[in-house]
C-alpha cells in the first residue's frame, strides 16, 4: 500500500508582489486563478483540471532575504518541445539544466524526461517536464534534446 497516495496535490511559493505574481501565473503561464484571500495576502491557482493540483502564492513582502525554490509542472512531450519558443514569445528566457539560456529543452537521461527551465518574477526556478517512453541512460547525464534524438536514432539502428 502506498500511504502517500497517487501524487502531489499542492505546493506553495512566497512572492514579493502578489498582484504581479497573479498576472504572471494567470496571464503568462495560463493557470486558472481559483481563489484569493486578500486578508491573508494569498492566491491559489488550479494546475490542470479543477481539483487535481494547486499552486498557492503567499506574499512575503519586499524583504531583501528571499528564498528561491524550484517547482516542476508536468506537461506533454509536445508542450515541452514547444516551450522554449512560447517562453521567448512571452518575454521569458528558457534555461537549460545549468541555468544557461537555451534554444531547446534538455533530457535528464536517468529518468528519462525532457524539460525546460525558466524563472518567475521572484526568481523561483520553474520547470516544464515530461517523462519519455525511452529506456533510462544514466551514463548520458543531461543532454540537449537534439542529442537525445540522435542517440535514440543510433540505438534503433544498432538495435
């Protein structure tokens, strides 16, 4: 029996400007605003279908001490492959696994999963990720998508 259940339901981030963060997650990333609590300076978004997963944002104020966290959002492979272009069109910089600007997603070979990273207005590291149906290749580390497709094609030829 898995006492943890089928998966993660919610996660929360602290933000310095709640209105700016609501605009980012709603207008740029397309999350559906579910509820705001002005008295507690918090906002909640549904991720995917209503009731399946939630992101909470809580105002921490403009203190110079900030914690930057990482959250990965499950996507389809096609969405992750399209993400670098869509992020650039939205004025965001797609990043690779090491935080460098990227033109394409990377593959984390031990899983394997294709992913692309970017930052929200508070510097939190966000990731779009999709599991791949391929066999894991932990020895390959993290490689650009184009290299992964070449490696996969080579494996199929050698077979």
